[in-house]
């Protein structure tokens, strides 16, 4: 399965390896179904992902399904999968971040904020939680002061690599052709 997430040229090989593993696995092994679904997701076969996982009651299945649907811009069904995922794994940070994002993308800004706040209760420094809370406030019609405060908090807690990328991108805009900022800034 690792090949699936590598170079696109290895996707076909990964599929062959998954099918070879299926011949060795016990009948109905959920891991094989999950691997097939991940493989289909990488290939962009979203309907196959949904069909493969329809009968699988496992939080990992909902994670794969919600992500595949989200990547295909099918946010409403992705949100339903994310809701089921969070119901099964209520303290999963990635699941809460995904749910907040999908709730926001489907216009439920109050729900997005609730998921973001729940994530922040678990991890107060969560960049995804801070960002989703900011977006929920901004697009949910909150007054300017809380929106500005949420944005400032999010910007303060952004990861160093994202800040570094933003700094380099801004420098390139200001000084086209200057390659001085092509190396990341800060200690490794």
C-alpha cells in the first residue's frame, strides 16, 4: 500500500500487491477492503471508495471515505462520513479538523465552530482548530472584533514551515527573480 502514496507510476503495482495480499488474507479481512479503498481514492475513483466502504463499520473507513469525497468536492456526503467518523472517534484530532472543515464548506458555520472548539479543547495549539474557528467566525457573520482576534490567534500559532513558505512567497512577489529566499529560513 505504501507504493500507492508514492510515485504515480507505482499505483498499478500497488493494486497488484493489494490483490496478492488479498489471496493470503482471511476472507472478509477489513484491512484488504481498506487498502482497496485507499488505492481507489489515490486514483480518484471516489464512487468505488464509497461502494467498497458502504458495509464497513470502522472509523478508518469513514476517514478514507470522508477524505475521498472532500477531495472530489462532494462536501455534503463527505460531511456525513466525517460526522460518522467523529461519532466513532470523538477525540480524534484529525477527524474533528476534517469535520469542522466540511461543516464550514457546507454552510454550517455554527457546526464548524463547534467542531473547531471541541478540537481546541483537546489541543489548544491545533493549527487546524484555530484556522477552522477563524473561518467559522468570519463566514458565520460574527462581529469584526472576534473575527480579528481569531485571525490573529491563528496567525500567531501557524507552523514555522508555513510561515517560512509565506515569507518566501511574499519575498518572491516583491523581488521577482531574486533567489535569496529559496532556502528555508530558521533552524532545522
